[in-house]
C-alpha cells in the first residue's frame, strides 16, 4: 500500500519477503567473534547515519556499505536486508532511551525527578534525527511498531515502580494510581521530547526550561515536595 515519505511523496511499500529463520540465525551467528562483533557494530553505526541522512525509504544497502567501508558480501554475512539492520538500529536507540540516569547522591525526590527528566531529554536530543525516522517507519512496519510498544511498556513499568516506591516512603500522594501516572507522565515527557527536538519549536522552548517545567508538572501530579 502507498505510504507517505518524509519528503511528502507517496511511495509503494513492497511486501516484506519471507525469511528463513535458520538462515537468519546462521548469518547473525557470525558476529560472535571479536572481529565479527566489530564489523557488525560498524555496519549498524553506518546504517544509522545513512537512515538519518536519507530516511528509510531512500536509504540503500550500497550506501551503508560504502560508509562502513565493507563490501556487499560482508553486509549480507550479518544482515539479510535493509529492514533487518534498521530494526537493529531501532533496538539500539530505544535501549539508549531506557538507560538509567546517572546515580545521584541527593535524597531530594524532586531533584531525582529533575535528574531523570534531564537524562531522558539529553539522550533523546542525541537521537532526535533517527527517532523521527523510526516514528515514520513504525506506521507501516509491524516489527518496528512492536519494538516501540515493548520499549514503551518497559519505560512505563520503570516509572510505575518509582512512583510506588515514593508512595511507600510517604513522599508521593497515595491516591494516585502508579500505573496511570506512569503512562500519563511518561507519555508527556516522550511527546515533549519529540516536540522539542523534531519540530520547528516555534515557541522557542529550551532544554533547561523544559527540564524545569516537566519536573514541576511531575512533582505536582504526584504531590511530591522538595526536601527541606
């Protein structure tokens, strides 16, 4: 079916060919040596750059190979298609967004919320271009869509545990449902990150002010107050 590209044109999306699971596993298994892992990593890094530059539909395996400095044969030793290496890029980027923020020595709950918000926004900023492409591809690639949903659920569960922990410590409002709070507040931060880094940002928002305002919204929603 036709899909809109990032350039505003409409391009037919070819059906994904069936893959032989044994063959895929065999090819992926060649990355077990140190040299193999290094080659695979270089291909993934090059693919990310090409996808950011050209978008998914216009990216070519040849361009990925040229940038990484490997032959087509090397590419197909590790990946069966452009689609497969794109999913590898998606997995890597989504995991980066889920990485825990650096530990902080402060016991102040508001400061911990602020640190988490800053970490997420700063991490998103480094991946804004590829996230824009991922969001587009997720509208027509079921596998990419599933990866995003899975990562969102992991993100939400992490927030839910933190909210419940603050409630147990008597820091947060116990009438707030942690599951609802996780989906609403996590979704707010994720949406705002995309607004901040992947739009023309006509309002002139800055990262520092975004961190501060999101922290206020989080703290007020959970009934959390800064330590005296």
